[in-house]
C-alpha cells in the first residue's frame, strides 16, 4: 500500500492539472455570467466532496459508537478535518462568485448560505472538541456531534428545492439544466477533488495512527519505572 501512494499521488496531480485546464480553458463560456462562472467548477465539486466526507464521518462515528474500534474513530477524525477544508473552499468561493453576479458578497436571508455556514460551524466545533478536550469520553461526544452534523447535510443540499433562495435550481434534477460539456468538466473536477481528498485522508490516517501509537508508548513509559516496574510508594 505504501508503494501505491506515490503512484496515486502522481496520477491525482495529473488529473488535477487536466481538471484545471478544462475548467479555465476547455469548458465553454457561460453566456450570461461570462468567465466568472468558471468558479462553478471549484465551488460545486468542493461542496459535493465535503458532503461525501461528512457522510464518511457519520458512518465511522456510528461504527465507533457500536463497535468501539479505534480505527473507526481515526477515520471519523480525518474525514471531518478534510471535509472542513473543502467546506471552507465552498464558503470562500461562494461570495467571490456572488459579488459580480448578485452584486453582494453575502445574502444573510439565503437559506443555502446560512445552512452551509451552520454546517461548517458544527464540524469546526467537532474539531475543536477533538483538539482541546482530554476527557476519555471525547470520542463518544464527538461521534454524537457528528450525527447532528450529518443530519444537516441533506438539509443544505435540498434547501434550494423547497425554499426560495438566491441560488439557481440544481443543475441535475429540480428543474435546472446544464450544457453537457459543462457537466463533463464538472464531473472531471469532482473526480479530481475526490482523489485528492482520498490521498489527504489516507496520509492523515497514517499520521494519526502513528501519533496514537507514540502517545500510548509514552503513557506506558510514564507508568513504568526506570527498570520496567510499576511506579508506586514503597512502605
């Protein structure tokens, strides 16, 4: 598996480069918005990738709550970390796209924008809990919070189906439409982002596993005396 990582890294870099070329040059220019619409090829795939990672976090959290497997807890942690990064990209590219199109950076009453921000705050809170809490119940509390965050994902996605919002209708279903060439570039970028997210999660999983092994070794060392005996008071 270690030998496969560099190969997958090179292939992902090539795919990301090709996706960048298609997004900036290969895709047709949108007639109404012009070139600013090309942010679409980063904004939407980032959102989809974040949603997938949050669902991975949800599944791993449920598995941890039922089986108490440390590996599941690590998967939940790293998927949340990478998911927050992609969700941050969504929140950054959204206003950049909105300013020239809507005339404003942020529409406070927009249900999609507000719910996405709430989703981001939930998972940031999840990471803060994991980082600063030293309680033995931290993984359990974090898993419960992950369940709440996962419930928000469908609401964010389907919000533009049921509420009036600044966002256009979904490009696939829900009354929206998209040029097949644009859809092709969109899916290429999503594939590239998904591969990149997988590699980052894989790398973080290995690092987190090693870190926990080191922490356990230090904990055992602190319990043992200089000659490998348990520390204690001699009476």
